[in-house]
C-alpha cells in the first residue's frame, strides 16, 4: 500500500473511532450529522459494521425521537439505580466487577504516557467507553502524524500502542459490554450501536492492526478533536 493510500485509510479509521466515541454521550440533535460521517468512514474500514451504522441512521431518521434515545441512554449507562450496561472497563475486567479498580488506573497511566489526561469537566471514570474509544482515535492520529513525517519508528510505536490498548483494555471488554447493551436496550438505535462497536473494535484488532504493522516494519527496515482528553502541561 502506498503512503497516500495508507494515510487515507488510517484517517477513516481514526474518524470512525471519534464518532463511535460521540455516540456514547447523551444524544443531541447533532447525532444525525455524526452518523453520516460514521457511515462513510466505517464502510471503508469494516463493511459488516457499516451495515449496523446504516440501520442506526435509518432508525433515527424515521423516528426523530430524540427523547426516547435519551431515556434509553440514561437507563443503560447512567442509572440512577442499576446500570443495565455499565460503560466502564473495570466492571468487566476486574473479578469484583467494580468501578475505579486497578485496570482503571492502568488506562489512565496509558493516556498520560502519550501526554493526555481526562478533561477536568468530565465527571466519569477514565475507562469510560467514550474515553477509551477517543483514546484510540488519538493514537491513530499520532500514527498519521508520524507517517506524514516518514518517521517509521514512531509510526510503529503508535501502532504497537494501539494493539496493546485494544488487547489489554478496550478490545478485552467490548464484547461483554456490547452484549449487555444489546440485551437491555429498548431502542433499535442502541442495539445497532452495540453491534457496530463490537464488530468494529474486534475486527480492527484482528485485521487492520495486524495488517498494518508488517507494512510499517518493511517500510522502515531499519488534532484532532480530543473532546474529553486534554494535553498535559509540560508533557512532550
């Protein structure tokens, strides 16, 4: 794959993660525009996931029922009592199924390693599904910067960070989380979002990253909109 084609594919992959992240915040009227973007970029990266995005978009365009989506969102991810689909990695990764556990702190440390941390106005745990998806967007963005500079060593480093984060964090709990969402959601929108996320993240680890790293190794032979993640002062 030539550099231009690789850059184009990685930009689509980064955008897919960004919009997926936005879908795990309380839905607003801007959601349809976000879905337009996601349908386009996901179709480039993962055809199966794109089919579910298309159904999400159709459901939203058909009903225009933002209130029902907001109610469903709150029941699934907010409470106030039992969370039907807890959006935190530690709930699925830790044996005690608890929030703010060791895996939560490990995720935060990984963010800090690349010079970002949780925004001060974000009142959720660092391993919230939206933040982990956004972190993948950031890692791909940094990979794209390195490719653009022909810095293959740095490119490979960020590909390895993506693989490691998916293996030990997001990709390790996404299937169980998505199953909870699909089983408990009252709207087709969130059922299809769960399927989109599960398929996209799983295939990204198995196919896209696995295919990119040998390419970068051979080549080297030798911002993005961050939302809830902010650059740490003084970190390079």
